[in-house]
C-alpha cells in the first residue's frame, strides 16, 4: 500500500480504507481508518475557524463547519504553516452558491486574511509625534515615509470594517456602503480603521515611496493632518526619510 | 540572536506552551522547569508569538517540537520548511528539537495529522535518510517520538521498539518516549505497554511526553483509545510513567494538553504530579 492510496482514501468520504490496513487480529478495520479521517477533517476545519472567526459568527458555527469541509476538499493546505491557511477562502466564498446572497462575506474574509498577516508581520519601532514635531510643515510635505510592515490596506464595495467592529467590539450596525480600510497594529493586536474617501490612495502612495506632498496629490481633498494623526497614533509610520 | 544559557532540558516537568498561559507561567511556574513549543506556530516574522517566545527563552529551557516535517513521508522532505526550522533553531538555540515517527504531507498537501507507517526495512531506510538530512541541516541531534497508532499494516515486519532502536542506531538520533502513546497503541494494537517500556532503549531517551487520551470503540467491539490531548493524564498512564522512570531515572517530562486547554492551575497540577513521580525516581 502506498501513501498515495492512504491519502486519497482520507480525503474521500465514505471511501473504503486501502487494502493492507488491519486490526490486531488481521481483520479489515474501517472504523480505525475513520479515526485518521476524522482527525484530518476536524483539525483542518478548526484551522479555518481560527483564521476566520468573524465569517464564522456571520454564518453560524454549524454552517461554517460544513462549508469548511467543502473548502477543505477543494483547497487543502499546501504546507505545514496553518497560521496562513485560508488564503483561497475569500475566492471560494465568491463561488460558493449557498452564500451567494451574502455579498459582503468574501471581503470580510479578505479582511480577516490581512488581519492575520498583520498579526504575524515583522516588528518595527514606530515614529512618534515628537519626531514629526521636530520638522517644519514644508519638511513634512517633502518627506517620504516608511510604513509599518504590519500595515495592510483593503478596498471594499461593502462596509467590511464596520461589520468587523460590530461583530467583535459591539460597534454600530453597518450601513451598506463601500469602505476603504487600513489595518494597523499599534502593539500586537491589529485593528481595522475605516478611511475617509481618498485616504487609502494616499497611504498606498506613501507605501510606494512617494513624498507626502506627491501622495496627497493622488487624492485632493484628503485631510492630511487627520491622516497623519491616525498613522502616528496607531504606529503605522516607522521612519521619516527627509 | 538570543542566548538563554539553557543548553539542556532539566530532568523536571515541562508543559506544552499555550499563549493564554503566558502571564500565569511568568508569575507562578510552580515546578515547571522548561517549556515545549510547536515550531510551526513561531515561523512568522514578528508580533506577539515571537515576543512571547523571546521572553520565555530568557527564563526557561525550551524544546522545539515539529509537527509538520513529515519525516515518514514517501516524498522528499520540504526543503523550505526545513530551512524555516533551521532559522528558528538558529536564533532560539533551543535545548532540544524533536519530531514524530509519522507522515503528514503527500504531494505537497499537508494533512495536519500524524499518519502511521508500516514497520519494514524499506521504511527504516527512508526515515533514516530523512533524519540524516534533518540532523545535517540543523547541525544538531534530534529526538524521534513514538506515535499513537489506531491500525496496523499487514506488511509490518518488526515491532515498534525494534524499529525505533534500529533508526536511532543508524542515525545517531535520540528518542522521545511518549508514555501515553505507548499506552494508547498498546490497547489499540493488543500489546503489553509495560513490556514495551521494559524493552525500550532508555539510554537514548532525551524526553518523555505525557498527555490525556479519550476512549472510543473500534470495529468488532474492540476498545480504541484516541490520543486526544484534551484531558488529564489517565491513571494507568501515570503508573506506566512511574515504572518507566524507576527504570530509566529522572527524565525531562512534558505534560501535553492541546485541546480544551484548561486554566493554568489545572495544567500546573499535572506538572506537580509529574514532579512527585520524578522525585521518587531520583
């Protein structure tokens, strides 16, 4: 018997165990094989539950577990780092007919993917408001800024940040409108922030190495002071490059 | 780079580290002298997991326990994953590195379970090749853990103690003796766990594991134990452990509790019980 046969039978529900697997008396033993089958299914469903707690809350625990099994057959983990398992889950949700009526669900999953990326991202000492206060207004405008490795941006047609906060922090109920989101990690716990119109472009511009002035040029009308305050308070800037 | 100065695991109780216990362990470790971490949970770039690990390493000897290398796999070892293990061991300098006699990956797909192997000369050759590679890449001796098994292979040619002893002899690796796994496999495979412990090469054992199991039923009404790690260590496993260390002398002994993880005092109480058994074995 090969591991390929064992593997195929594990991931095929109801399939008979491969030949050559026996109990102590040499008899075929499907219930014993099912222990392995259950271990694989339960542990990998749990890995997806750990990664997508808000999607799970939105659809319910039993539904999520059943859906995670379907997802598992289509997208089993491609390596042993389960802390990143689920990158294909948002796309899976887009194509999974039973949740087609929950249009926001794939983007909530995308937000949970980037929150987890942020959680495990590299540490970096943040720039404080004192560092910025030492510069003149024109110096600040011509500066380029290195953003925190834990910062993530997400653009959605749905109010994903408000949905996330409503589910995890008891925030207000969402109004169905598009939201731009910045995920920021001040210490160890990343949190999504809903951005005003255009601010996502400015942060992305900074991330691409533009000066603040040029980044602001991408989205006229953005309140530069409010944006810098958010980034500084949430420790999103790690270096000012004059 | 980090130098904790803990170059060996002490012959004391340790526990499988869970992040929710961080503050409690730092405040009231009790008899816990070392901690074991699952390597795969500490391979990110930063954040809380690595910050906690650095703090723990200053205070405790650490054992890095891999659950994803698939040492028994028919395919080649995952070179990227091996490089990640090397990087982790490179900065953490753990007192021990261990992995399982099992496979978990096939054709690039990771199944997150410790799947069984037939005990044949062909399997010995493959496992030894993989252990040689791991020890060469990591530049250190590893410990290989005996598994819990739920079924047998018709093609198996030798018993598990002989199989593990031969692998250790060929590769120079040490062994991690999981006493709960011996008990679970003994019930499931109808062998005498006490006899297994008596015949085990204790001079090669660098660490002992204890954990809880669950009771189930197999085909034909036979009893089946599941290595669930979701409860206290069972009384017959404590008895087997006492017999084990009375034969081998005190060894670093880990309490594993991975599912339905209890509050710290419950886990610490298990460590206290292990400490009392180790005390008698001195």
